[in-house]
C-alpha cells in the first residue's frame, strides 16, 4: 500500500466488528494495526505508540469523536486522522475537516475508495516523518532519500538550505524521475512549518473536472455528484505546506484561482461566492518548460512569475554519473532492508554497464533496475547478466566509465560513433587540463549552439531540435552567450 515498511494505524471505534474488518482488510499489508474502543483509550495509545495514521469514528456511544480529534491534534499537530461517519452525520464530518482531519469516509465503506484513502494518508504520513536530506553533507547518509556528492547536487543542497527557512514559494524543475518530490520534502523538513501538515498533490493525476474541487473544495449541489460540502486542500493545509507536483498540467481556469491564492491567500470553494483565507506555503514542481508553455499561452505568465520566486533545477542522472555508485549502494541497501535478503554488492561489469546507459527515466529508472536485478541475482552480487539486455546494447553505451572503479574488464562493444565521441571527450578533457582558466562546459555548450545555428541556417526551431532542447531554452542560451549574430 505504501513504500514504508511497518507503518502503524490506530483504529478507534466502539464496534468490535469494525476492528475486525480493518484487520482483515489490511492483513497482507506491511502495517501494524492497533485498536481502541473509545476516545480516552485511543488518546493513551496515540501518545504511547505515535501512530502514522488514526482512523476514528465520529460517534462512539456517548463520546464525540470531534473532542478526541481536538485532543489528538493538540498533542501532535501533524497527526493524520481519517474520520468515519454514517451518511446522516456527513455535516459533522465537514466540521472534522475544519478541525484538521485528513479526510473522512462514509459508512458502509466502499472498499476500493477506503483502500485509496488509506494509501494517500500513509504516503502523506511518510512524507512528513522522513527527513529527506542529510544534515551533514560531508557524510553519506543511507537513511535519506537524496544521495549524491556531485557538484550539481551540491548546488541543490545549498539552495535547499537557503530557501527552506524562508516563506518563499519554490519551483522545482527537472526531468521525470530526478527526485523533485524528495527535494520538496527536504525543504519542508527543514522549514519553520515542519511541525505542521504537509500534503502532496499530483496535478496530472486528478481529472481536470475534479482538480479545482480537490484544491479549493466545493459546496453541496455545486455540480453533479457534489452531495455534500467538501473542504479543499488549501483549506485543509492552512498553516502547513502544499506540494503541487506537475503544476504545468493545471487548466487555465484553475490557474486564475491559483494566482489569487498565491497573491492574496484568498480563494472560494466551487459553487460559493464566500471568500476564504488560508496561510499555505507552496512548493511546486514541473518536468515541463513552463516558459515555453507561457509562450504557447497554455500557462499564465503572471502565475509563472508568482511560482518562480526561487527555482531549483535538478540535474538528470546522465549529468551526475559520479553519483551512480552511491545511488546503487543506497538502493541495494534500501531493498535489502525491506526484503530481509538479497545481494549486498554489485560487480564491476554491472556498474560499468550502468555507467554507460543514458537513463531517460533518471533516478527512478535506476531504482527499478536495481530492484529487478536483486530479484534475479542468484548470488550475493549483482552482475551484468542480471541487468536487462538494453544495458549492454552498443547504441546505448554513449558515455565512458567515469573512473577506475567503473572500468569493465570485458572487451569493448562500443559502436564506431561511440568511439568517436570517446575520442572527442578525451581531447576536450586533455585540453581543459592543459589550459589554465579554460572552462570546458560553457565553451562546449557555446560551440554546440553556434554550430547548430550555422548548420540550420539560423533556424532556431531546427537548431533546438538538433540539440535536443526547447526553443525557449535555446533563445536563453543565445542571449547568455551573445550569439545573436552568429548565424549570419
């Protein structure tokens, strides 16, 4: 149900049948289930066991679950609570949401809906509890989710350290799988709001017609299916941090409401003219070029500037190959700890094959490959034969090993084009070593852009396609390098 092993759920209900139903429903999940028959017993267990999630009935005999909810949240403002209620008391559940409940569900339960709700709540609990960045950047810490000591990642760490204690809105950009959500959690974990709620929303995963309601809430009868009032995430997250993943997928109509809440902290539920106030810190992420979306009029320029107060650009894995051995070790340790068995190391031939791969799926793809290899490995060491065939295909081996520890002992299978690239890279690095003050990366980037413009007769669309970047990015680079007249 969630990536975290042995999370704890506390069920507070005066009906033993409900306890039994949850234990059966979650019997195959890596969860610890605790039960209590009333609010007082539940409070004692919550203080002692510190559960990740509490699922509680609103009515337990003479006790009012709202009072227990207030006490739970007073003792731990980050405690996630799902309220259970009969349909006739749905309005009471709305009051529970205003008091800080994560969500509510009606009895009798719709099992798939309940499972999805529990999954979302446990993921939110994991995000709030797991510190996602090393406190000591000089020590590799395999308990954390962010791994790497490359120069590109050091820049990310420094930006996180600078922006986390502020209230600034942050836009995290980067390709899919580079770890944008981990960086968002790192900012939250090190912020002044770390003792408040943190909620993550994937804007691309929610249907367009429901996204506005999910964010801002709705009134009863405001659209088909709106049978009760619903509190949105901006209202629910008041005082906390809201992470909006894939912000570039917001519909234009929702973007105007987003702009208003960023500017003034004000919004209205769908179907209401009442203005509500909220105090939420926004961290957004995108794998799209938002400036290009602005140029195409699919994203509001004023919203772009409101979001892009501080931009943290995550490097793709192909640009941080020096971090590959540490990432591999981290994922081996992670999956071995979870499964209690499996390989403990990786052979040089396998590491060499991984180092030559382009990694279109970035760190997420690497984790999946390591998990697969650990299942297939027949010894305590992952070897090249445990990797997919793609990883030894000549047309994918476009980068040489990054150091002596990654050198393969097998004969070279590189294609002529790969060998030509190797020779070019060797020449460039030799030139950089022997030329004091020569900055290799800017010089290479400038020359590639200049040549692409010359080859395409100054056609920026064709040049950007040739370089594998967007036209907006190309225009920025042309300005930076002063290449406006280079195509003439």
